C-alpha cells in the first residue's frame, strides 16, 4: 500500500510530518510505502536526522507552497505544483492508495 503525505502542510512543516512518518514506518510492516510530497531539500534535511529505512519512502518534489494567507480554492487552482495539488492528482490517478494532508486552512 502506498500512502501519500503532504509534507508542507501544517505547523512546523516538514519537520513534524517527517517525525510522524518515521514513527509510523517504525511501527508498521514492510508492505506500506510512504510517498512524501513537498520540497525535497527540506524533507531530506529532516529525514537525515533519523536512522531509518528510507527505502520505504519516496519523495515527490514540488516547487510551490500554499501560504496560510492564501484563499484555499484559488491557491489549489493556481499552484498546480504544490504538495497538496500533486498529492490529490496522484490519488485521483491511482498512483497512491491514500493521501493525508494537514490541509489548507479555511478563510
């Protein structure tokens, strides 16, 4: 099973999302792969703080970030290379089995 994670959403991203992914993978079987969406360089910095099996993770680099002050639906349309937009696209095409995001705050 492939579970997609929006690494750029939520407070203290991507550090807290990486901590959660590492904890999840350390407690679950080898049949689950995490597909991380976000800025690869930022995610790599956080992943390198942990000694874990990175062969169970794939990072999909995205070049855009939706900021807190942006209107959610407008940002999704305009920022097609954001972590949440790319994650939802891959979910829709069946490339991942599930997608988890802290989301875009309502305005």
